[in-house]
C-alpha cells in the first residue's frame, strides 16, 4: 500500500507486487473504468474486447452559397459531431489514464511484462495471466484465512482490524460463490467467534439467526449479511466501550506525566491548567523561585497564603528579596498575575476530576510475563485483618494492589496465566487489571486520585499503593512529616496517617467498603493450618490419576503430600477396569537401553508432535496438535497445544519450552541436547537457532518409529492417559486439549518405578508435590453465577459444569456446557458422585440438574458489588450445602460422595501451554 498526500486529501493506492494484491489492485482500476464507462474495453477477463469507435470526423461545409435550410442542417450535424467527439474524447482519455495508472501502480519487477503492450486491456490481461491467482487457488487461500478468522482474535490484533478482515475475506468468498457463504454458515461462525469478545451481544444475535434459519419461509437473502452483523457489533462496542478522556488535575502544583515520562504542570504562570486549554504556553519544569525553592510563583507560600503549612514562619531575608525583586516591573507583573490567578481559583468551584497519581505506562515491566512483588508486612494472626478495607502506602512494592471491586474500579484487561503476586514466600494469582479512584487527604481538603494498572486480588488482606509506581510523577515520601510531595518538599500532594507501623493514605470512611463483607472473600489469609488432605480409596485414586498401574497407587501416598489412601481394597489392575481395557490395548515395542544417559534433569530432552484429534477436526478453541517434551533423567513432561504445525508456530513453541525450563523450573537447569524426529515444521532454521545458543540436535532416521524411543514412549503415555480421562469421564472429544494438559500434570505427580517410586516433581524441585486439590476429571462442578439480577431471588445461584483440569493448586478449569466455554476459577464446589459420563448416560441435561439442585444452589446474595461471572464465597455455599444435605439425610450416600470447595477470584479462560 502507498499513499499520495496533498493539503486537501490523502489518496490510498494499492501497489501490485504479489498475487495477494491482485483483487484490491484490480478493483481500484475497475472502479475508475466503470465510472468512465470504459470497463468493457479493458476487462482482462474478456479475450477480445470491443474496440473504441474511431475518432468522429468534423463535418465539412459545402462550397458555394448556402441557403437557410442548408445552414440549419449543417448546424445540426455540427452539434451531433460535438456530442460524439466529447463522448469519444472522454473514453479515450480515460483509457489512456488507466493504461498509465497500471504502469505506475505495479512493482518495478513486473514492468518488463507489459512494456511492449500499448493498451489498457493488453496490459491488464498480461498481468492477469502472470499474477492473478486462479479461482481454485483463491478458494484454498480464502479457506485458510477463513479458518484463521474462526479462531479466537489474536491478542496483538485490534478489534477493528479483525472485523475488517472478516468483511474482506467473506466478500471475496461471496465473489467466488463458495459454499460456506450459503445457509448462514458464515454469519453463525462469526457470532460464535465474537462470543469470546462479548458474550451478551453474540448470544442475542445468534439466537435471532437460529430462529430465522429454522423458519422454512426464510431464504438466504433474508438473513442478515456479515457486513450488517459487523457494523452492528462495531456500534455496540462503541457504546459500551467509549473512548476515555484525559484525566483532569487538581490544585496548583500536581503535574501529569506525558508518554515520554516528562512532567507538565497543570497550572502555568501564563494561564489555566492544560486540561482547560488545548496547549499550555510552556511545558518545562518550574525553575527556582525567589525563595530558592523549585516551584511556580502561584505555589510559593510568600505569594500564596493558601499553600502555607501549619507552623510555617516567614524568613526576613527571603521577604527582603521579594521586596527587592518587586522593584523590577517585569517580575512585579508576574507576581501580581500569579496572585490574581490564585485568588480567582480560590473563589471558583473545586474540580472533581481525580488526580493522575502515577505514570500511565507500566515502566519497564512486560504485562504478560512480569512477576509482581511487594514487601510483606508483619501482622498478628487475627480473624479480621485490620487493614482489609484500607489503603497502605508501601515504598517496597512495585505494583498497586486492590482486594475488592467495591472501590471505584474500572476494568482494563484480564490477567494471563503467568502473572502472579509474590508476598514474601507466598504466590497469589491476579484475576484482572484495571484503574481505581480513591480519596486522599491533602492540605486543601479531601481529593480523589486515580491509580492505573492496578492488580485485582480478591480478598487480599490490604490495598497497596506502590510508591515506586508514582516515581515518574516525581512523587516522593517524607516519613518524618507523614506526607507525599511532588518535586519539592513544599509541594504536598497527600497527607498520610501513621498507624501501627503502616502509612495509610485513604481518607473518606463513608466511601470504604464494609470490612465484614470483605472477610468472606479473603483469598489470602495468615494461617498456619495445612490444607485438608485429599482422602480417597485405591479405586478413586485410580480414577483421579488417570488410571495408572496398581504399583503406582501403592506408592502414591509416600510420593506426594496432601493425600491419604483409605480402605484396604487392593488397587485395580488394568484388566479389571473397563476404562483401562479400552485405553491401553496397543502394540508393544521392545527397545534397548539408550547408550547415553543423562546425569541431571533437563540435560537431554526429547520432543515430538502428535495429533490431538483426527484430521479435519479440531478442539473447542482451534487446537489440533500437541507439542510435548520429556526429560530423560527426571521423566518430567511438558506440553503445548497448537492450532497448526507451521514453522512460525512450532519454533516459538519449542523455544518457549526451553525458556521455561531454564527460568521457571530452575536457573541451574540448562538444556544441552534435544532429540526429535524429522518434523518438517522445524527444519534447518530450528537447528541453526539451537546451534547458535549451544544446544545439540539429535534426529532419528525417517520412518523408523523404533528409534524415537523416549519421545515416542512419552507421547504414547500422554495420549494413553488422555484417552483414559476422556473415556472414564465421557467428556466431548473437542476437550481433548484440556484433558491432555491435565494428563501431563497428573504424570508429573505420579510415582515412577525407574525413579525409585519418586515423582518427577520431586526429582526436579526436590520436594514432594501437594495433591490435596485433586478431584476426578469429569466430576460435576458448581460455579457461582454473577449474572443474576439482585431482584431475581428464585433463580439458581450456580452454573453446572465439569472439571477438565487444573491451572495451579487452587485454580481449576471447568467446562460449562450451557455457556459452551471453559473457565478458570477457584470459586467451585465439586461433587464426586456425579460425573458428565453418568449424566450423559442418564440423559440428564444441565437444565434438569439445575432444577433438581435449585434448593441447594439458592444461595444468599453477597453484600458487596462485583461484576465477575464466577465469584462467590466458600462459607456461604459450604454452609448451605451442609445444611441441605443434613436435612435431606441421604440414606444411599455413595462412598465417593465428597464435597470439595475453594474460593477466590477468577478471570477469563485462556489455554495454558503447560501446567505446573
């Protein structure tokens, strides 16, 4: 693309360089040709176009005397000639311009193709023969692009560009009359994909579309077009997500940092603040005042009495300097203007716009990979944290933290799986990021301030204002005088309250959330009590760990933490379990012991790519393949689910794996050797990249599975466990990627005979893994609903879902059939005695379950306000379930009738590449 700019307009021109440019390039020339009525003369699809009529000849006047009748006839002929000549001239000029435009809008490498052609048609036809893709090729390319659009929107692509691509691709598909454009298929796929961006709008539009499709009287032309749906979605997003205005300022001294990190004063010596005028007359920092402090005249206590603090005394020497300076007419005029402006501001109404208290950008941290940390402060072990509804100014924190949306909270984005908050030796997951407005005390009264890029950790024992985040605003801390100042000590912007070793910054008691209502959401509490053990029989453990062998079950209790084996029944062998028989029947391959053996974890790893689903199918989020790796020494497994096997996807995935091993699993581990088969997606670029960082690549002979050894055995084990989980749980096949990731985590916490019945986790981290949070995959899960109106007291209070995996020791992945999505949550109750397989066999839908459990799920509404869709309190649900179960007095209670629940915030689902 290129652009030709003038003072009045900007013209966008498409340059033809490759086949992908042909459609848009031809359109710009066709549009001009059609508007001038000459497209029939230059259409490259026509082999022999009509030729333009010859230039009309001017009529010649006859000789001799002309009568009036002859003159009248000549005038008519001349008028007819002028009309024909004008029409011919316009067409001839347009054809010449198009011929010139063709030459000026193609790559220089294509000019030799057309240099011997003199007409627009000849040039267009020549380029069409060499550059334009054939219809079958265009169909294949469009189908690939269409499949990519059906996947979730990439994070680095804006919504507008993503919607524009939908329109462009579908318009080209309609021109080629592709079958996907019939029957409302494209509209349905767009709404299903848009559901991940905004569920409410997409669900409503999809319901309308399905109603039209089920009506036999409705034809394809009556269905809403993709352009109509995209335009409607754009308008909806503009309404619910309007562009925010810049933050206002307060007082005479506080500045706002621009994108470069410099500070602009809100109030200048020449006029009002930058929010009151389009541009300030100067944006440089204040210089030294006559009193030798760095501030504007309007902030000087010798000129403005309003900024004088308690105990301020006049210095006679400085006062004498002011009197001497006022003898200079220019300085006297500046001092008078500053005093007049301050008096005018004092009589005007105070601004209600919050102060921007930190830089908008988040410094040098990368939002998708950072590890947030802050200084842990000491507190006694009390049932009610004393500062749970207060804001503590913390000089040692590098991130703002908020524990409830009850403050004036504005959501900006959900957090990713690798973002966590570290408090001492504890790690807490961050549910989302946003901005918050809090009231603080200033020398001029209570004023709102705005904090940006704040981490939401529901139930955290305090709210934290990070002083380091305010550094770019030149805000500093005076511990002796208990206040924050900007740039100079005299410019106080917030007064602090020192209490029990902490500096508290929030001011207004009436605007704080109720402390008691926050206790039930406490996700991080000082506690010395260990997490309750997972108690299960040998049969139940056999199901939870994805059907391992009996020897593994016998050594399980000694190999992990948080697990108690109950009962005296011996573990099942694979021939006694129907799910194992269906899972483990396969061909056995004998292999020799490898010649080279690793001496430490991750010295040698093996990687392989396997199909998750048959060709032509895909998982619920578009995944089709699994890239897995295994450590020869520790038998530690890693997995990453991928949508394709292209080089641009595989190579970054492998290096992300190496980076994780060398950083997340321990700095002492460095990968030396990678063993793989001849995967085409890796190729020479991968080998060269590995060689550049000192990693040796070992490859097997082609078409020789027996030589794959380690990676082939690991892949078979992973898929065997995945198959066991799917068969035993009965979950749909499109959840295979979730089950494969869960199988890898179970393998890493399963005792291995070759490791002396230790787990891979213990070999890598030198500590036994905790499994107290495990539950059978596919068991029924109750997740609290947040989308219920407060007045709707009879609506069930939970979504019915099924466990499909774990993100950490207290964050679960739950598939909710009614929402057709997998969510991450800690706010969940599990029922082991119910599973998706049983519900499916008994033909019980989640709607029927909801009706059966309506009494159990009718929970009291929490006292605070929140907008997340899966947040609730454990105390409420556990207590209510216990009361219902006791009152019902179940007589036929199953031995697997265990109820487990943990609570805390959740965020939008995202497929984790690897679970630790």
